[in-house]
């Protein structure tokens, strides 16, 4: 069974501490994945203002965010400006590429994208993408050929603007099959490889999963006949959950599960379904995320 391994890197701490640990674990298991990097300022601590929302407060408490992510993440960019990740930790990003992993674009300012994307017009989206993709291009010496929007926050303007760049694929939404996005009657050229499985923070914020059962639950959710794409975070599986993630990979190997980069899942055939991307809410995550619509165009 093949499983696409997507690694999101959202913060300075995740890049500095989580990525090197994940590189060591993945090398030990002979696995390559797709790393999606945030390259601009780390302002993730500004999410603390959302504690005024009951749903977000409950999520923070249930996921034990302070112990999982660390106070340096939770306060980053609040009292003082957040560090620019790509400028300070470019060597870490280059090391991931030297190790043979797929390197993709995640965000320039992760916090700003998640909180402001609904109000950004096409010009603002274009500026943000150009700034972030330009920074990552400078770091790795070439334009990245894949991307995954922060927080699965994707709009029609985002899809249109990303289609201007030389990407091979995007992973901007949740779903169950690889497809080409439809905007009205227009089918975009770059395919989407959706995430099919819940993330750790989503799963532990439901009544069906605990921190102790998460990885075994993921194994039980794998579909032997369908698409499987699993997202981990450098801030979680690369630090506090690193040992548990290592054990998960060992257990998966005994079951014949083969992890790899998302590009390895894309079929050679060009006859992929055209599907709209819509906003939905999913268990364990606050607010909407971009999701694949089920209606097939052909």
C-alpha cells in the first residue's frame, strides 16, 4: 500500500528543531517525503488572540498545545517581530533537499495567510505568492515545483494565481482522489493531490481519538484500494511526537506500507476528473478548509 507523506513546516522552531529530527528518522527508515516550507516571518503566536473564541480555546486545551508546540511558538511574533525563517534557516531547507526529499512551498507568513486570505484580492494573493516563492527559489536555487497552502485555506483567486507558476502539483485541499480543479467551466492545468487523513491536532480534538491511539488509528484508516495522503508537522511529529512517529513507521513497515513523496502518487494518465473545490468544516479543526467536491465533471 502506498501512502503519500506530506510534511508541513510552519514555524521557526519546527524548521530548526523538527526538520533535522525528521530527516534523521526518515533516513533510518529509507523514506522520502514532501516537505512544504514556510519561509517568511514566524508570527504564529498571534493566533493567541483566538483564545477569545471558545472553540479554539477548547482545541488548545485538548491538544495540550503549550507542551506540544512550546511557548516559543505560542508567543512568536507577539511581543517582538517574528524571525524570518528562510533567512535564518535556509541551510536546513537545503539539507532536506540534499537528503532527496521533495521541497515545496507552504507560505510566506503562515499566520497572515490563515487569518487574512478570505479578504485578500487577486493582487494581494499574487504579491504574497511571488514573495514567498521567490524566497524559496533563492534558498534552493530553483523554482519549487509543488505547493500546499497553509491551513488548507484556498480561494478561487489563489487557484488562479498559483496556476501562473511552474508547479507540477498542489496539495491545497482535503479529498479522496487526485483531480484537476474546476473554476466554473474552466479546468486548471495543475493537478491537486488532496490530503485524505486527519492530522494529529484534528484527531485529538475529537472524541474518537487520543494522543496515545492516534498513530494506530491512522493505520486503521488507510484505504488499500484508494488514495492515502498523510500530513505530519515538523512542530509535532518532529519534536514531541518524534519517538511515537518513529515507532509508527516501524509498525507500518511490518504491514507492507510504503511511504513516499506526493508526486509519486500522480498517475501518468492525463484523464483525471475535473472537480470544484468548496469550503467545508471538518471534525477537529476550527473554521473552514478547502475540500474537493464530490461531483465529477466527466
